[in-house]
C-alpha cells in the first residue's frame, strides 16, 4: 500500500473506531451542557434572551415554586427527559417522553399558540459567542482524535 492510500485508510479507520464514538459522545456532552446552560439563563442558542412568558403562565410557574422565566423548567419533565445519543456517526438530541417531545418540538418551531423559543443550535447561530465556543471545543476534540499517535504501514519509494 502506498503512503497516500495508507493515510486515507487510517483516517477512514479512525472515523469507524470506538475512539471516534467516544469523541462523538464528548461532543454531544459539549452541546448538551451548552443547551442546559442557555436554558437556565432563558436564552436561545444564539445567546439572545427568549420572549417573556405571558403573565398567567408566569404566575403558574411562580405558584409551583419555579422562576417566571422561559427556561423550559415547569414540571421538570423536559429537563428530566432531555437526552442525546450518538449513533451512525451522528449525535441526536431529544426527549425520552413523547408528550414532552411533542411540546418541545412545538416550542422549537413555534405555533399559533406557542411562540418559537429555540434551544437547539442551527447554522445561523454559529456566529454567537456560545456556539463559537461549542465549535471550538468540537474542533479540539476532533483534532485530538486525529492527532493521536498511530502507526501506518506503507510503501515509500523515492525517485
């Protein structure tokens, strides 16, 4: 095998390895922690404050001992069932409980009854300081994986 072929094979093997799956899990944790932090601050993935709650709903939250803020923490079910998983070389975020997932999806997209209060970052959020940190952390994790020591066996011929 020539050196270029060996390098290409090594990169492919690296992205099919258990180390890559561990790296994906670490990246999932970066974004999960970021989403949780932004929610606790009532901010969207772009770092901007979310729309305020209407007075009635804010009072309901206060009556339950919660903060009257759009932090997605009402009964605690969304917080408790929020999850991420890595599979097939990707990271997915969601909710374990279907009724929570449906409600949160409506918030993510916005409806006539629920204002859009996003929590999952998309491309247009990439220039926010929070997402720049997440992107940098992701770059560092992938660079660490790709720069780990490995041995290549290849044929090298000088002309």
